[in-house]
């Protein structure tokens, strides 16, 4: 049990340290190149993993935050039951990765609106997400009672993304059927460590599904 919680704690710690550092040291759209195909590129994401946004606006954002909370609770319960029933490590390790990633992005959604003084907010007038200027600062006193100086309320924060892999960025000539005259980018989404560990966890479950012992939840 302890080694699994060590995995979860380590991933959550690294994930949050990275996000807080990026948000308190770079403006939106800022960053730097590590390699020509790998950049640190700071964006804020009101949607799901890898920048997926279904365009449901503010209400969709709140529903997504609530869904994240329910999902985190479900995964945690399933994880604890799996360990108690002696489930295979091919199940418990991937589930611990998925839980870590889901929890990491949930913390952004739940607390970042309270924790930071500036952030991306939704405008009811324009029906759009409005970015901000400058570099955010942490409100170290955001736990004080009746003291609200964050950029949003509970569950209204945006997820911090920073990993960008523009491996290919090319233009298709007009003579190419269907794709002609368009710019092709791969890989376009910007993501974070939580997204990575969720992907690794889900992929591991798929790869090792034959080695996972069946367990009964109820």
C-alpha cells in the first residue's frame, strides 16, 4: 500500500511544482525551446486533457470540474478495493497512475482560481474564455475566511498545460487533394504531466489486460 501512495504522492508533487512554477514565471503563450520539436509553451485549458474543449462555456466548465471530482473518488475507491483484494500489479500500478493524473488536473480546476490572482476566465457577455496579461502570483492567504482575492471561485480554475511537441509543421500545396492549401501540425495539443501519466496508465491497462486478475468490486 505504501509504495502505491508513494507513487501517487511523487507524481502529484512533481506535477504541481511544474504547474505552479510555469504559472508564476511565464506569461500566457510564453516559454522556451528545449529541442526544435519540444517546447515549454504555457497555456491554460478550461477543458479536458490535451486541450480538448467541447465548447460548453462556463456551465460546461463547472460540470467538467464536478465530473473530475466524481471520477477521482471512483478511481480512489476502486484502487483501494483492488489492493485489498490482492489485485495484480498490472492493475494497481496503472490505476495509481490514472488516479495521480486525474487528481492533478482536478486540483487545478478546484483550487487554482482561489490560489492565483490572475487566470483565464469566462466572459458571459462575449461567451468566450478571456486570457490575462502578466505573470500570476500566488495568494498565500487564500485560506483566510471570507477573503477572496483569487481570479475565480472554487471549481472555476483552469488547468495549466506546458508540454508542446511541434514535430511537424508544414504547408500542403493547393494541388494536393482534400488537404491542399492547409497547414498541417503534428503534434498540436499542449499537455501536462497529469495528462502523460493518465495516458501511460490507460495504455498499460490495454497492453497488460490479459495479465490482470479479475476482481469483484461488490
